[in-house]
C-alpha cells in the first residue's frame, strides 16, 4: 500500500507543472541544526522544513573556502578542474566555458535570480556574479554590505565600538536601520511577489551571509542561547601526531579587535576557554537569526501558493570549526570544515510524507545513543517524520540533481583528457534522485564509496605571510587531498607546483587517517599503526585514482 502511494506521488510529481526551485545557501553553516541532532541548536524553521524533506546526513564540500566551493557546486566541477583554490581566477577566462546550474536552467526557459551571496563576489565570478551568463535578472547585493566590517561592535559600555569578532547589535542603531541579511530577505520576498504574474518557472538562489564572521546579528537572538549551555570541545588541543601542515591558524579571527586584545602568541597559543564559549554562543545565535529569516522566506512562498510546486534545497558552502583541534573557522580538511547540511524538499515526493522509513528509524536510534536521550525526551520529536539518507554525497551533486528534477538532465563529464575544455555542460557529480526515490521505498541503495576534497598550503609550518589559511595560487607549495568513506577519512599532503597546477604523489609530505566509528571528532591519527596499514593503502589508492573511482558501479565511466 505504501509503495503504491509513493508511486502515485511520483507520477503526480512528474506530470505536474514545471517545477520552481528555491536554493538557500547559508554561509559557513555547519550542521548546528536541530534536525541534525544538535540539542544546543534553536532552529525551528529549518527543522520544520526538514520534516518535509530528505536530510542528507553525510554531505561534503569539495574545498572549505567560499569561492572554490561555490564555483565548484555551481558548475559541478571540482577545484582541480576549475584550477581555482583561492579567490583570484575566473573559470571561463582561465580554464573553460563551463555551464553553471543557473545558466542551464536559464537556457531552458527558467527565470533565474541571485540574491545575496551566491557566487563569491569578485574576480572568481568576473566581478559580476557570472552575469549575464547565469542570470536573467541583475544579481542583488544588499546596500549595507559595505558596512560589513564597520566598527559598530560594543564589547561593553566603557569601550568605543570596534571591529570585533563578536558583535550582537541593536538593529535600530545600524546604518539604514537594517542588516544585509534582512535586506536579502526583503528582496527575495519582492522577487517572489513579482513571479505571481509570470508564466515561466523560476530558479531563485538566496545566499544568506551569516553565520560568516563577524558575528553581527540582532542581540535578541542571544536569549535562545544562554552561555552556560556551551563549552569548547574536549580535548581542546592540537593532536600530537598530526603534521602542522594540516593546522589552520584562523588568521581572519586574529584580525578582529577583541581577538587582538587577547595577545595570543602566533600560531599555537589557544583562545582561552572562556572566550571560546562566547564565540560558540554567538555562532549559534547567528544561526538562529538566519533560521528566523528562512522561516519568513518560506512563509512568503506558502502565502503566494508557490510551495506546492517549488523544490527547496537548503545547504552551506562548507562547515566551520568551533574549537575542535583547538582551531576555529574553516580552511582545513577535517570533517567539521567539510561536512555541511543538505536538506532537499520536493513537492509530491518528500513533502507531507508522514510514514517513518528505514533511514529514519536507523538515524533515530543513532541520535538516541549519541545524545543519550530518554525515550520520552521532547528533543526526539525533532527527528520524527524525516527522511534521513546517510549515504555519502557531495556538493557537486546538486547541479545534476536539480537538472534531473527539471527534466533537463546533464551527463557525467567524459574521462577523456582532451574533452574537459570543450564539454561545457556536464557534471563531476551525480543526481541524488535515485537515493531519494529509494528512501521512499524504504530500501537501501549502493552509492558512492567516498567524498573527495582538498586544501592548499603555502608551507608546512603556519604563517601569516603568506597566509596559511588563504594562500594565493602562486604561493601554494602543498596540496592536501582527502577522501571520506563511510567509516574513515584519509588525507595525503603532497608537493604542489602552481605553474603546472600538479601534485607529486611520489613525495608525500604527511598523512592522516581517522576512524569515525571510534573517533567522530578526528583527534587520533591512526596512519602509522600497523593494524590500519591495509585500510590506509586502499584509501590512498582510491584518493590517487580520483572521484570517478568512488562512483556507484553503474556511473563509473
């Protein structure tokens, strides 16, 4: 009976009018959401969306830096293909005229609109958000974006406002009495209102800026996050047997006046636990602020009767460390920097589905063990009626998934070396729709062996100049390639030549291996233990052969 209902829903979905798409990108968002099992989070609107969605519990970015990640998932090409590891090159000019997700939809009759931070602004999107290729309308950026780093943060009444990291504010005292993300919401609502008289389907990409630093958000959201519920992770230290090349010294935080005042010795002196708790508190408060705006955006979608034929995808460009390994920010190959939330709500498929399935039950039990909750604990209600998919997926999979939903599918890019520059509309990921449809049938599906990612470094030891966190292409001397399987993460740091954009597998600088079954926070590097030698070698071979060899068998071309 349930299978019949699912089949009927699928038929209704396929024969319905052409689907609209709302892509919500939240900058620097890790999985600090109630629907991902974070008991400290307060995200009621995203959790409500998740109750009508497929939740991908193991989704990973391809590089933990804004421009490379965004260009990667918007073109469905990996950083090595785009040859972009910093902020300073444009793929159409430097590599190939690759088609983007919004461009593909635009070429097939969609109205496409960018509001806020979708592409990373600047050279990496040709200083125009890839216009006019990707968008039918001029991209929107909030006016108050120019005040992003304005000295308005009031640490206490005795000090002058400063450019701080931690920056809860009163909106009434801000420039224009608003904030960038509030402007972004307002423009998104205006766009949706305008579509009520339009016969063409739309693709609306909304990029909210928080919780990206500085943590400038309305102070009222602190009430949901009293300081006593937070602490820095244990162990609060850099792992002893992990090379310093893997360390990101959170240079962007050090430039903030409140961090400068701590007088920390570069690069290894830790942020004091007391101040670390304030950082974590503000991160969570900023997430709750964005959750509120997302709720208002989805409400507008519902009030205008668009919800019934609009697929909503909520995601992030990468994660963010909150004291794990005694580091902060992104800029690394650790799970916490690469794992992202990915929530996909499809009318007629995931929307309004009430029955629990195998994936929900499995994840439900996992959460109870992890959070040590009792059967009657209200927190467990957050996870009922969700479709949880724990297969390994990647952000490069988003483009082919949306293309699949829009019935304008794209092929996997050819493996022939002379093709990539001419094959402009293809993917280095695969559609997630088989996973969603299989979940509806309460079945398992063999999927990717692993997710692939990378991060560059200018040297083995951390440095401010060149910037270890954000080295420019010409400064890159090493590339850290990492592969994440269901159980393990293996990382190899290799010499890299920026002139040829090539790495040397014959001279490995350092390696890491983590077992997620026993070490979810990746604090114990097992790479030198003999009992893991075979596992390391298998993952090393997989990583060296590349992403194609990680695909499900029927996609491996």
